[in-house]
C-alpha cells in the first residue's frame, strides 16, 4: 500500500512530483510517523500506534497528538 503526502511537510524528501506531492512507500510512511511521534510526543511511532488503537493516549485532542494521529494511515 502506498500513501500520498504533501511535499511541503517533508523537507527531507528528495523529489516531489509536478503537482507538489510525493508517493510514500510503506517504509517511508513508517519512518515519517516514527520521526513525528518522537518529535511531538517523545515516543516511537509503533508505541504511539499501539496506544492510539488501545485508546490509552492521555488527552487525545491535544494538537500534538492529532498531528501525529493524522499520520497513522501512512505508517501505523
């Protein structure tokens, strides 16, 4: 499965398509989720995915939690 994400949010990615989007592989999506979960929540991507699915995230409506939760389709 592949996902599409805005290139603006992926400054480390090398090349976008003509329309400004880049298709991510499953592995790239997992790396993106992991990187953002560590940055905003101080936990790994897989740990965040497990806790989110188990509804064990404290205050899930916080902006930093939602920012990472939106990435779950890319790598969770």
